């Protein structure tokens, strides 16, 4: 028996549900509402595992009927809606039955001395979310998104990030001038200049902490950030492709840097 209190909403025209639909379907609605929405047990559970609490939990009627206390006590307010209404809000291929509304994090200042990823007008939400996952996996804790980059808290980026948001320090709408406050070395990848990544990795020339720059899918890294770089590297492509997807390149570069740093910490036998 469910003992947690809840509010039942049955009208599709309810004002709260209209706002929720905007959050789930409009990539920048979170900036206007000061809240963002995630759906599905994986993303909601990832937030709770990181100690991030929602302000509102929304359940389909069928899910609520058997929901555990871990879900029903997660938020300060529970709202239950008909399954058909939930399907109208959600955008997943397989409709979810639970979603959380979170308050936007307070304005964050740039941390000048931590391992970071700089996104220079990376526009595809899937790429941005994938880069966030790689950053979290390989110990790059700060994401600096320059103006023109896909909205970090948009529904598509949240889904592609698969929970990485909860462990990262995210800063949006950054100007080039602000990047100059970083005290860690800035590394830029290029298809035509710099040391081969694998040689830099084995030669221990990849610094850590550092800030990797990932650029626009078509135009690459802009000239202003190129000029700030203390190191340029390129990824060897023996198969002969002209370039790599930016998210794939990010995973390769961040992994090389992280594992190269780990190898220097291992005791010599």
C-alpha cells in the first residue's frame, strides 16, 4: 500500500502539464523556467545515486500503484497522472513511467585549475551528451560550453549523457575571454598539425590536469582557442578517413590523457 501523499492530475490542459511538456520538448525551456526534466528509471536513479534530489516526482498511474518507497519518497512533491498523459509528455521511444523535475543548479564559477573539457560550438546534442559521458568516465570534472554549443541541460543532451551531468561542474554560454582565466594547459586536436596523440601519450607529454578543446562538427576549433593552446595533437587514422566524429575524438583523447597519467602513478617493479 502506498502511503506517500500525492496529487492526481487528470486533465491534459492542466497548466503544470503544459509547462512539463515544454521542458521535455523544448531544448531551451529550462532557461526560462529555471527547472529541467528527466524521464525514465535510469536517469532518475542516477540522480538519486549521486545524492541529487528532485523537487517534483511525476508517476504514471500504473507505476505509482507498485512504486517502492525509494521512488515515492525521493521528492518533496509527488504527482500522479494517467498513463496516456505521461506518454504525451515523454519523448522516449519506449514510454517511461517516472520522471523528475529538478531546480537548475546555482550559477557556477569557472574552476581554473581542474581537468576540463571546452566545447567550442559543438552543436549536436548527441555529441555533447556523449562527450559529457567520456569526460565523467575519464576524470575531467568541468565542462565549459562556449556560446553556440548545444544547451547542456536540454532533454536530448541529458538523455545522451546517461547520468554524467550529476557528477560534472557545468558552465554554459562562456565567452572566449573567460577561457583565458584557466591555469591548466589547453590542448587542441587538429587533423593537420601537432604531435601524434599516441606518441604524446607514450612520451608522457600529455599534461594532467589540462583542458581539452573539442570544436564545431564542421568548422573545428576556432582561431581564438587555437591561439590559446599550449599543445596541439592529432589522432592517427591509418584507415585514411578525413576526420573523426567529435564525440569519438573526445573519447580517444580523454582516455589517452587519463590512462597516460595513471601509468605515471604506478609503482615500478
